[in-house]
């Protein structure tokens, strides 16, 4: 059964009466304007353009249709249902329905009458013009000017709106705003883009397809909040599909470590994205040094979304082309039905993969002598100081050898040695697992990479097939403790942490400043410098079901309102709105 809502005076009122929903569905009515008297009939867009009183009692429509037309325009300050009705009429038929159609006691009529009783109803011909009303009407004339011209109504509409504006503002201001709307100046697109689709780039299948999973979850969450979503699959279209986007406008374009946002045209002076309307947002989940080629070549309205405040600072310092960097970690999927207590069959689970740091050491050993010595010192600093960032350790390496570099030189050399970051990450991941297994604690791991680890034959290492998406969530539902080892995100927050909390597993993680600030009391943090203490922490947690359940329940309660994809979608929409207002 479809879900309907009624937009009246800017308020989105859910329609809960099953009899009304069934009547609308039976007659295949997706949208309706309500009236006090008259017959049921279809409305055309020309009628609505010439008489906004047709929408004075609001518009009733199904939520899917609301999403398809771009949702409620949150950037206008008046006449929300009228502006929405025009967009709906451009897509499908709107029926005019009298209140009586819904029975003697209609909730819509009761609500309108209640507004009348309190003096809040706007009666046609008796309301005072406002600047907000004028702005919306001017925008509507600008948006539908070609249609009005075909109907020979453009001049009349223009004169009416001009008179409306002059009643509240001086002539210069009114004329300038009206001209901006008719000529589709930048201010016009502030209103227009608010109801355009959000373009989501997907296609990179790396790391168990995790980036595409993120894209799908964010798109689903944005759609639930009334946004129309359009996908571009780089795996299918590569760059060949970009020309079809040229000239289109979007509320925003969103990528996940998406290289396509940095594609230049043949002249290597212009970017394809500069010819596609709207701001561009790229999620970056690895250290920015891995993305430098992209970050050095960015379009004009390009923003980065990251999960680590150190990465935010790094990009702001070294990548001047990026307009701004926001902290927006990936979200988690709410697990509605997790297992409790002893029903959780995995004592400790780790969803990360295994990487052999020895192979990275071999790569470093093959470097030319000067680079090899730098890499070895760099690795030493990171190994001895697992609480500092990679760039900080690299700077200490340069200081040790009294090497002075400018920013460009620093980036180039840091980029040459970025494999060291992976090497030390793999090293500490292996040492962490080694400590757990030596203590006789069962550790459940997933994916074939663990069959190549030194622990593949250890009886306490429980090997499972690879899991991602819903399978990964199911594994966390079965886990009492979810082990997390950061990929050297010293101030980060990851989707594995969010998923674990929402699945009801206790998160045991190496230290992150952001994690401690957000969930210090709802997680158990350990220090990579004192790995010998980790088994004791795990055994205490496994033995104390009451404490474990208390931590898990507190974490899930907080996480369910702050780190879901729905929460992240709201944060992203706020960022988009901020960018649009500032322009």
C-alpha cells in the first residue's frame, strides 16, 4: 500500500486513514488538489499557472511521486504547495477533489476549518503581499516563461508579479530580482537546483564492493527524505557517458573516491564536471596521499567528505583546489533484530582482511638507496609511535636527515613512500591478531585472505567465507565483540564501527580521538603500544555479560540517532544547503 502525505501551508502531514489511501489507490490517483465544493476533475498545468487558488487547500500526493519530482522546495519561503503542484502537473495528472469525497468527517476539511477558527487561513484577496510571496512568483514566472509565452500569458503574468513586488519593495530591487529569474541568473538556480535530482556515481568494485554498497545506502537514505536520485555507473559507462550529462543540473553530485569527478576534457583546461550544474562531493576514506592525482585536478565546485579530521587538515593544507573539506564518516545500517546474550555464537569477530607486511617490506628493500633509507626511518618512526599520523612520522623522518622541502616536494616524496603506511598497518593488524590467538581466544575472520596468514592453521582462528553487505551485518549480529583495527585513521570513525554498534556487538578498537569523543563510554579502546593488555580486556568482557550488554545497548541507542545512513544523509543535505546559501 502506498504512503501519502498532504502538504498544506508548508506542513507535511502524513495521511494515516486507510480508507482514504485505499480510495486514492483504487482510482489510481497519485496527486490531488482539495476543494470545498465542486466536481472531481483533472487539472492541467495552465490552469494552475493562472490560478493558484486551486491549491489553496493544499496538495495530496503519494510519497514516491514527491520523490520523483524532487521533493518539497526547502529554499523558497512561501507557496510551497503551489510550486510543488506545478512540478507535479508537469509529470502527471492532478485531480481536483472536493472534501466530501472522503466522507462526512474528512480530516483535511477539519484541519482547514481549525486554521480558519484560529484566524490562520489565508483567504483569497484578503492577504497582504510579502517579499517571500513575490520571490516565489517571480521564480515561477522565470521557470515557466516559455510555457507562458506559448499560452500568450507571459506579459500578463509579468505585469502581475511586478505589481506584487512593487507593493513591498523599491523598484530597482524588484526589477533586478525579476530579471534574474527570467534570465536564469545564478540566483535563479539557487531555487531551481533545490528540486533537481542528486547524481550518485558508483562503479568501483574494490574492497568487496564496499564503495558501491555505500553509494546504494546513501542513495536510499536520501530518497527516503524526498530527494530524486540518479545513478551514473562508471563500470558500465566509463567516461563515454559523460557527454549525456553536459548541460544538466543537479542538486549535487556525489562520488565515493570517484576518479570521474576529476576527468578533464581533451584540451586539458576544462573539466567535464564544470559543465554539469551543482556542487560535487567526493567521499575519501583512505589517506589523501593515495588520492593526490585526483585532488590536484578538481573542478570548481569540488568538496571532499572524509571520516578523519587529520585527513581534513591534510587536504586543506596541501590541496588548494578543493573548495572545502567536511567531516562526514560513512554510516551504518540499523540491524533491527540482533541476537542477545548467549545467542551470539561468535565471541570475537573481525571483518577486516589480512595483508602481509613482509611483501611491503620487500618493495621497500628494492628501492634506490636514498629512498630505501628514508623509507626505513619512516617505517621505524611509525612502528615506534603508532599514535601519530603518517605525515607527522614522515616529517620527523625528514627532520632526522635535515631535509627541507616545499609543499609540492613534500607531497611528491611522501607519495613515493606511501606504501610504508600500508606496511605498518598490516604489521599492527597481524600483531593484534597474534596476541588474541596466543591467549586462546577464538577469533572469527572472513575472506580468503586469511588463508594466506601465518595463523591459517591455528585452531583458535575460525575461518569463514567473505562477507559484505547484508552478510556482514548478519555476522555482526552473531558477534559478542566486534574487533576493529583502524587503517591508521588516528582521528577517524568507520562504517565497521557504526555497523557493529547498530548490530548490538561491543566495539573493541584501537584508539581514535574522534571515536573516544563520540563513543568513549560506549566502546572499549586499546593502545597499539600495549597490545599485551588486549587479551585481558577481551576475556573480562566475555566473562561479564552484564557489562557487555550494558555497553552494547548504550552504543546502539546513541548510534541509532547519530551514525545511521539516514543521519548521514541529513548531514549531507545540510552541507549542500550551506554551500548553496553561501554562493
